C-alpha cells in the first residue's frame, strides 16, 4: 500500500534541518557531487526492468538477519532506507514481524508489492519525521551518495533514542581488479586514465563517520566476497544487472572502443585469473552499526576514575627500584 498520512504527513521538507546543531550542520553541508544521482536512478530502473541481479543484496540481508538474531530486543518500527530491491524489507518483515515496516524506495519500479508500506524518497533527503523508528537498515546504496555524512546524520535523527542503525556498503577494495585492468588498458591506448570505477569508502573511516553523525557505540567491519567469472565481460554484465555501472559525474562522456575493452579483458585475465582460467572479482562488503544515543547506554569512564591499577589487574610485579 502507498501511505500518505500520519507518519509521513508530519515530516517537513529538508529546510527544517537549518535548525541542526553546529556539528550536524557541518555534516550536512553538501559536498561537490561525485555521482550523477539521476543516472544512478536510471541505471537502477534499467536493471529492475531487465531482472535485477541480487546475489550481493541477499548476502548482505542474511548477514543483517544473523546480526539481529544476537540482539535480544523487539523491533516494532523498522525503516528500510534506499535499498535497491524490496527483498530486504520483505525478509525483515517475515523475520522480525514488526508492527510497522516502511520501505523507502529510490524508484517506483523497485518499491515492492502491496504487502509493504512504501514511499519514494532520497537517502540524502529523508522525508520522515524525527524519532519514528527503533531500527533502520540500508543495504548497498550508501556507496552511491554524494553526501554520506549528511545521510548518516538524517538516519540517526529518524531513530528513537536507543534505536539501531544497520548498514552495508561497498568498500575501498571492491572491484580493484577491474579498476586496475581498465586503467592499464586506457593508459596504453589513450595515454591517460578517466574515472570509470567509483571511489568506495574505507572501513577505517566508517567508524569515525558514524561517531561524527552522532551515533553511539559505532562499529564497522568488513566481509570480502570473491566472485569468479569466465571473463571480465561476465562481471560487467552482472554490474549492469545490479544497476552498478559507471555513474560518476566526471565520467568520460564518449563511448569507448571495442578494442579498449578487449585489451582490458586480456589484462584482467593475465593478472587476476585462477589456475583454472576463471577471473576473480572482489566485493568488499562493509557492515556498519550504531545506536541513537540514550542515557541507558554504556559510557567510558572519565580519566583517573579507575579503582585498580592495570599492573594489579594483570598480576604484574613492579619493576625493582634502581
């Protein structure tokens, strides 16, 4: 069903964020665009129309479910923010049985069927009121945002106190084989390189971004996934079926030649093939989590408040005086 009253009717447009604190305001200042967001949506629509490839999304969704199973809490109001497919929302609805589950989809074509409560929205401008959900999830869309820090701030704001955010995005080691093959071929043929593979976040930076966005107890870890193909062109077909082909704002606008891609495929096979001849493609899945602050959460003790020396706790003997 499409929902137009109540929860979403009370949400104001983005200008209400002019009242953010100075820290939040700094996080939501729009940076120069890296991605052509309209093109991102067109690529997703094309993939959905052709039958989207979802093996990475399924992998991320099952990991979400496993992590949620270790949390002894009932999540009654759940938000799926921008995940490219309705698969995750349907999986969580079946697994968690929440009172309310909202799927905010980037496109009508990917919103899902009438069993889900759906709305269209942009992850960089959430059309939702503050403190509505006790769980927010987002899988494999955050890596395509121009303003990831600002999106994290907004995700934290829609959570109730002590609400949980779980996210998955592609990390910096993703598609490093494809990036290398394309760069070497382009340098050989054209004498330089152009942006062809998106820059991805580094897992070491994500914990800091969550903390800056106001999340408590932030955690970021990585799960590399290696997929094997007969040739580079099989990988490129899967990327097209995911809606994940080049949408960089600074991309080369003229089409590349067949000879360029054939040379890139040869370089890929020379450098990244298994003994059996199949080529590897790495997808670095970064999983992040954080909690909306609440007074019940654990907090670090202030410096100097320890009641036992570290040496005593370790059973160490003090060094003899000289």
